[in-house]
């Protein structure tokens, strides 16, 4: 066995769990202890400053400079009491990571002492030297200033010795360079539109918040094995590897017990998350070996997004301490389930009514129905944009590949609600309704809570499923920033609700009674959006055929999917809701392409290197052993005997040669294709060529490597195998 592989396996199998002590106090006593939340603000701020921040959080009002100084000073005192010595603006640039630039609270003063260096100005705005973050050409390099600005709606927190201040990240001219800016704008848009629609049902509603509860899937791999696999450590996934004889076919991992090493890691992640106010609640094994999931209780969407980003950072750090690496890649192992993120999405009024949950009164059921139908219509009308919002190279391996959810956007609402919508379609006539018809429908609508009680047939194959009191968007990639999907969904919904209001008001103007007007518009939407509703198996070929007949898009290529950002419809949608301008959309499209192209390029280089410098030499070594063996046999055996005994070996020698030749040829061709693609300045063309002409080689070359893995002596195979990577001892 190669020294590297032997050492890695030896280390991995001899690791002891690193025990984590449970805090001696109740969870409630340390929950949020590292967060500058309202309770801490009350303690550290004057009443005036506190009221000012709360107004900024609840109503989006501006914090004035004088008050900002007070807030900064209070925040600093609190942070220092938590052991912080530095502060940073914490933001979410478009490369998917989070960024921070640490500044010391103290600056050496001339007299040799220290002066405190954190004030309102530094809290509110900063100019990080951030020219290397992707901007899709919005900032060219000599105008490389980007600004971060405080987002008071997400509380500051302390990690280690650093106070982190959640901020947006915009260009000098105000264009969004991050996820948070458009997310906040989309939340604003949906708030406005939904609050107006709520007025039909309840005049007391003054605000509508979006709630998001994410579920995060991930893989763990031992640190030594990770280091011994350059493909995993450089690209986040295996670019080669024959399937393990046993992986998930017994389905024994899902309900299996969690290995102690992993349990200790999870415990530490939970404790640290709770301290940061992330309400982590569930954890369990997932379908694949070494795959796990965690989920918090849902929160207001902006906070939930920050918390997901924070959790991913935290997990990566804590994993290292436990000698693991955490993989958020959507498909780290071929033939084994990939990882996703489920975004559970709902809307909540200022009166604490979940708009996607039926209520006790017929009126609130009517309201529920209104929001349900509008959601279905929003997804129907913007399916391609919503698909684009989760398009990435990693996610390409899941969506529409061997594994669902498919790349077709469809909505599952369950049998009973389907019947309900069918009833409405049948009973609401386009003419004036009779009192009897109205009474009957009211009765039906009143029964919704009961029918939902037995709405248990939860369809796990739908990318967008109604699950009782929320929609669950399951096609999000595990490494994605949740905000991408949320921006598309919120904005689609905001626009849809605005349209709904316009349509209903128009009928009311024509003297149709309010309830009837609402029903008539809903009926129209039910009919218009029918094609996006699908209750069957989303994984089957039948659905792909059926979806094509229905005219639904099924876009599997990232480079194609991203185009939806630039469609006339999207530009109109985003600008009418003031979420993203055309220029900002163009930037996002460019960045999406660039990240895609770079990832394929990196994988292609890594695979080329591994194939030529690791695999081929090993294959030759083994082939030489066989050749020596055959030559020896020839010397000691008669011709007849030799023919019988050496036949298989000769075949293997030939077989190895064929694979070596194929690998060498294909690596050369792949490099040629890269060169051709690189020659293009235009990003769309370059990415298209990478997708079309470079990407296929990755699969092709690996096939030959995986064949060699089966032939060559295990003793000399240089890289840890799937069976070794996939099990934690
Ligand atoms: P499952 O795995 O069965 O889908 P989980 O309990 O693992 O369910 O995850 C459900 C997620 O949905 C949790 O994050 C939970 O907080 C969230 N959730 C529950 N109700 C709502 C709601 N009304 N709006 C948004 N998210 C919700
Ligand atoms: Mg789920």
C-alpha cells in the first residue's frame, strides 16, 4: 500500500472521540449568550438608543449618526465583556462564502497607550479592501471600492475574540454585490404586497414576515483520508473511485446510531450554535453512509439565512478540531445520495397568523386558500427563474441526474387540497354565483383544517411541496446560500400578490362582491397554473415525459438554467419589485457562469494530474509485475501449459494498456478543449464550452480509472477507496 494511503487509514482507524462536555447550566441560560440581542441591548444601551434600533429592526427606519455612536459604544462594551478584542463587518459576497476583515478595537496611541477605535461611523459603514470579491464587472478593478453597511435586523455576535457585525455589501454606486441586499429588498416587497392582500381578510395586519426553516445535509470524512485525496481536498468531491461493495443499499444508515466521534462533533456544533442564538433542534443520520442532517427551529428569513451561513462556518471549524472535514458538496460520491438543503418557507402576519396554515374560522381558511393558490401561481409563472436560483455546478449532479429532485419545477399540494382546488374550479362559475353555490363553497372551505389532518401522504420526490403549514423547497444545493432561492421565491410571490390585488380590485370596481371577486380570481389562477401541479413520483421517467407534454421546462445544464436571470420576464419582475436592477441581474448571471467555469476548470486540472501522475504510473507498476510473472511462467512451463495458465494474465496486461492509453489520450484531448474554451473572452461562451466540451471528459476519464481500480493490486493503489472514505470507525 502506498505510504500515504497506509498512514491515512492507520490514523483514521485509530482515532479516539474527542469528548465534549455538556454545559452545566440549562440551555436557556447559555442560548444566545454570544449575541447582542434585545435583552443585551436593553442592558447596554440608553432607552433612546434601544428604541432607535428596535424601530430599525421592526420598521426598517434609519438609525441616525449620533445614535449610532451610542450603539457602537454599547455594542463594544458588551463585546469586550465577552472577551472580544477585534471587530469585523460580516457579509455574504456572491462567491457563496462569508467574508470578514478583522480590525482591532484598539489602535496604539502616540503616548504608547491604546485608544478605542470603534464608533458609530465604523459600525454603520466600512470600505473593506474587497476588490477580489466577484462583482460580475460592476466594479472594475480601478474603481474597486465596495462598501459594507450595517444590517440592524440581524444581531451582532461574538465568535472567538471577534465581534461580527452582519452587513450588506454594495458597490460605490449602490449596486448589490452580495446576497443580503436583494434578500432584504425581496422581504420588503413581499411584506408590502402580502400586507395589502391581508387587508381583504383582516384589517389589523400591519406587516408580513417570511419565515424560513432550513434543513442542512452534509458529509463527514476523516481528516487524514481527506488529505490523502487531492480531489476531495481541492474540489470538495471525489473525481474517481469505484463504488464500495456496501454503501447505502441496506438503508441501514438512516436509522443507524451515530458513531461516537460524530456524536461528539455534533454536540459541540449544537452547543456553539445555541450560544450564537441558532436554535438547532434536530439531528440525524441521512440515507448515505457518513451523511448527516441538522435543522433549527424556523426563524425570520433574514436571520435564518445568516444563521445557516454561520452554521456552515462553525461546522467547518469544529470539524477540524474533531479531525474531520465537513463536505457541503452536493455530490461528493458517485452512486451515493447527494446533499441538499430544504428551505421550509412560510409567511407570518404581525397578528401572528401563519398565512400558509388553515385556521379555525372560514375567513382564515379563505385567506389560507388565497395564499396557497397564489404561491402555486407564482411558482408556475416563474419556474425557470426559481430553477436558475438554485443552478450550480455541484447541484447539476443532483437535479435531473441519477437522483431527484428533478430539474423540473413542480408543486405538490396533496390529494385533499387538489380536490379542493378542483371543486373551486367546478363550482365558481364565471357568471354571477347563486347564493346556494356560495353557501356550498363556504362550507367546503370551512372544512379545510379537517381535510388537512389526514393529508399525510407527504411526497418526498417533489421539489416544491406543501407540508401542512409551509412549502418546502427541496432542490436547493447543500452548499448554496439559502438567500438565492429565497430572493427568487419572495420576489415571485410579491409580484403575484400585487397582481392578485389588482385583479380582485378590478372586479370589485365592477360591483362584484369582495368574496366572490376573490373566488373568481382564484379560480382563474387555479386553471392557469394547473400544469405546474404534480402529485406523482417526481423521480420517474414518466414524469419527465409528462412534464414535456405539459410544456414545463426541464433544464439540466447550469449554463442554460442561468439564462433565466436575463429573460425579459425576470428583468421586469425584479425591477418592478425593486429587488434587482437589470445591471445587477447581469452581474449575477456573469458571476454564476464564472463560478461554474472555474469549478469545471479546477476539476479538470485536478483529474488530469491525478490520472497522469498517480494512476497511470501505478498501473504501469502493476503491469510490470504481471509481465515479469508471465515471463517467468514462460521459462518454467511447456508451451501447452503456458497457453492455459498465462492466458488470463496476458488479457489483464492488455486490458491495463487499453485503459492507460485511453486515459492518456483523453487527458490530452481534455486539455485541448480547455485551451479552446479559454481563448474566449466572452464568459457565456467560455462557460458553455466548458460545459459542453470539457465537462464530459471528467466522467469519461474516471470510468477508465475506476476500471483500473478493480484490476490493480490493492496493495499499491495510491488513494483511499470509497469503502475507506465512507465509513467512520
Ligand atoms: P422534515 O425532515 O420532516 O421535513 P424537519 O422537522 O426536519 O422536517 O424540518 C422541518 C423544518 O421546517 C424545521 O426547520 C422547522 O422549523 C421548519 N418549519 C416548521 N414549520 C414551519 C413554518 N411554518 N414555516 C417555516 N418553516 C417551518
Ligand atoms: Mg424536509
